[in-house]
C-alpha cells in the first residue's frame, strides 16, 4: 500500500513521541511504501531548521533518533538546549560519570 505521513507525524514519531508511535511509524515504513510530497519535505526541512539550526549537525542527531539509540554522546554545544526524551544527549564525561 502507498501511504503518506504528514510532517507532524514524522517529527513526532522520529523525535518527540513515545515508543508506540515510533514503532507504528517504522512498521508502516517496513510494510508499505511511504510517499512524501515535495511540500511535506520542504515543511520537514523548515521545522528541522528551527529545531536544529546547525544544518551540518542535525542529520547526525536525526540518524541517532531514527536508530533509536539510548544515548547520543557529543561535544557539540548546539545540542545542549534540546528537550528530547530520547536519546539522552550528553558529553563523554557525563556518560563516564553516569554509566561507566
């Protein structure tokens, strides 16, 4: 089946939503063909530019979110103000103190 997902669902599932929404979105992507219009892609880029203003860095964080990692270790200060439930964003020193 060909399915279109709205921008807000893509952002919610990929960044802000709980595991159920993310899991359902991934299942849809695995079992069906996702069709995105140029308008959805443009809107997604616009929202990403607002949420993650450093264009060279947000694809790295986005891939960590899509991979559903638990922790994103970075020395980049651009990610410090983000309010994400997952992944937990921390420096390597913070990771060492908390998990090692």
